[in-house]
C-alpha cells in the first residue's frame, strides 16, 4: 500500500466509452484526469460484453466493433495523457474543503477538485455462485481473486471453471498450494491453448488433479471450508475435500461502492440536471449509463454529449477565475495545440 | 388486403422455479430471451443483451423441445461454462431463435441464476 496521495484536477470513475471521452472533453478545457476501472483494460461494456459485435449508431462511423471503438477512443484521448489505474475499484469517497479524496481497493489514494462518475452499469465484479451460505466463506475460504498469496500457501485449493482466469490461477497457485484440484463441467476449456497444455501436463505429471463436475453444496464451519459436494459429469455426486475454493464464472455488473457515497439515487441510477450533468452534490458529475434524467437514453452517443456539457460546467470549479471561451477544434489554434496537431 | 396473417405468433411457456407458468407470444425471428425480457419474465437478466457474453439468460429446455430447438453452437457451449447448474438440457435463451416450428415451446427458468 502506498501512502502517497495522487493530486489531480479530476478523477473519472469508470473507463467505459463515456469515461474515456470525458478525458477528451476535460482535456480541451485544461482539466487533467486520472481514470480508475476495476477491469484490466479500457472500454467498459464495449470491451467486456461485446468487443466483436458491431455498433451502428456512432455518428460518422457506419459500423464499428466494441473493441475498435475503444481503441479509437484511446487514440483520440492520447494527447491529454490521462493516467489509468486498472484492476482497482474505487471504494470510498471523502469530502475535502474544495474537492474529494478517493481510495481504491488497491490502496491508491487520489485527491481531486471534481469527480466524474462514469460507472455505467456498475463495476464489473466476479459472479458469486448461488450456493447456500457461500457468503460465510468469502474472504476466508472462498476467493474470487488473489490478493495475498498466503491465503493459498500450503492449503488444499479447488479451482472451479474452465476459462482463462481458472487456468491462469491453476498454473500460478500450483507451486504454492499444498494440493490443487481443477473442477470443470466438461473436458473442454475456453482458454489460451498454451495454458491448457501446461495444465494438462501438470495433470499428467500428477502435480494437480482435474475432475469433471459442478459444485452443489459447501461444507464447513466458522468460515472454514472443509469440503464441497460435487455433481459429477455422470450426475453421481461426490465429496471433494478442500480448504479453499476459487470460483470463476465470469463477471457481472453491480453498482457497488457508488451506492454508499451519499448521493441521491433513483433505482440505482444517479439523477442529474441536463445542463451540467451535476449530481445532488456540487463538483460531482455523473455521465453515461449511470445517470438518469427525463428522456435519458442509455446510448454511447448520449454519454458523449453529456461529457461535453459536464466539462464546460467542471471548468469553473477547477479554474474559478478564468472565463471559458467557446471554441471549435477545427479553427482554434489553442485547442489544436492541446491536441498536438499544431 | 387478404385475411392471411403476416406473422403467426409462437407461444412460449416459461416455468418458474416455484412452478408458476407464464405463456407469452413471440414473433418468429426474435429470440426466446427477447420474448422473456419483453414480457418481464423474472430470472432472465440478459445483461449482455443477447451478445452471448453473460450467461444470465440460462434456461432448461423441456425434453420434448430439445430436438426442435437444436444444439448449442461452440460459442454458446463455451458461455454455458459461466452459467450455474448446467444440465444436458441447458441453453442460453438468447441463442434460440423463435420460429413457427417452436409454437408451444416450454422452457424452465433455473432455480438459481447468478
Ligand atoms: C450487447 C450490448 C450492445 C450494445 N449496443 C449499443 C449500441 O449499438 N449503441 C449504443 O450507443 N450503445 C450500445 N450499448 C450500450 C453501451 O454499451 C453503453 O451505453 C455504454 O457502454 C455506457 O458507457 P459508460 O462508459 O457509461 O459505462 P460502461 O461501459 O458500463 O463502463 C463503466 C465502467 O465503470 C467501471 N466501474 C464502475 N464502478 C466502478 C468503481 N467503483 N471502481 C472502478 N470501476 C468502476 C466498470 O467496471 C466499467 O468498466 C450496448 C450494450 C450492450 C450490453
Ligand atoms: S443475454 Fe447474455 S448470454 Fe444471453
């Protein structure tokens, strides 16, 4: 954990398409931004849910895939040198005199004058298998990610799933764990072929075991897992002793910590005004899928518009003594200088 | 205009885990997931909107309808890895296209979805 506090003009929560374009609009009015996202890469829903699907309603682009739009946005905002903090979830919000301090689950502390919430459908979080009582084991015996290696050292570890995360952690934890079992519903894996091969080699050499089946029950006490019941491929159930379980069933969107920041919420959305896209609290803006107002459409293009108006309104907080003059990127030499084209 | 109906609707029955049955009408061409969402069938979250990227539209197809609905393609089979309690009759409802032949289709919503 670093004790250093990063100071910046703006923090953008969420690196979805709208958060990314906010970097651009803020950059044009000289507001520097840091962007935080729980995902390991930019793009939000576009990158996570439909990277290869076509989008047809981005003005000026007849068709663009979710990933290509993300790549284009990253190229477009490059001149503004925003700093990205991936794999981190913004947990808490503290009010300061003229701004905020945000802390992420990775321990990063950011101080900013304005806060832009572009959290979309919420933060992408690992799916929790609907197994009765699983919540009692989370953090002690059930883990969705590896934060501390000690949690796995010299313990019997069960990894459930057949995707890249399941395979990567099988390979990474095998040398650390006392024993490692990989459990998957079928003998096919939707993961990088090299990892699959390495995993099969470990099974071959007897360093890990692979079993077919799905977990149906957890057993243990006081947060300590002792075994799980597995329904095997042949529908015959068996007990699998284990101290630790890591389920990998993909990600889902949950509003998450934003709900606890003391902002007005309407059915998990943040109401804003449509001139500034400011929330119930001055200096805090909400743009993109996370906000609501009469007539709101959850479209990328609407989010882009919201980002532009937000940036105009944010300017007065960051530069209280400066008057903002409306300019076009086509003809303004000062904007072109910022974009690095002049 | 002739009296010939342009689009025959297909009826789909959704059975909830508590036994409650809901029959909805679906237009051929739409997906079973879309029919569920349009009729606010609980338990079909369909977070990715049918992109076969979330597995939150998981259903069990009744035995008699397994052949007519066909088998999952590779992408769907892969995505079923992210569903809970997958069975041989499991499908992602966004990948089942409604056709006239599916009039009368019965699917069950799993006890527990993610
Ligand atoms: C299948 C599908 C097809 C679509 N097709 C279209 C289309 O054709 N046209 C169109 O305009 N729109 C389309 N959309 C909608 C479009 O993707 C959304 O409107 C858009 O992604 C919203 O962007 P956003 O930046 O507001 O939020 P998101 O893309 O949801 O990104 C928000 C990001 O914030 C992160 N986050 C949230 N909370 C935190 C936190 N506390 N800490 C750290 N990170 C956090 C999340 O992890 C996420 O990455 C489609 C959506 C789907 C699912
Ligand atoms: S709606 Fe997401 S996989 Fe079917």
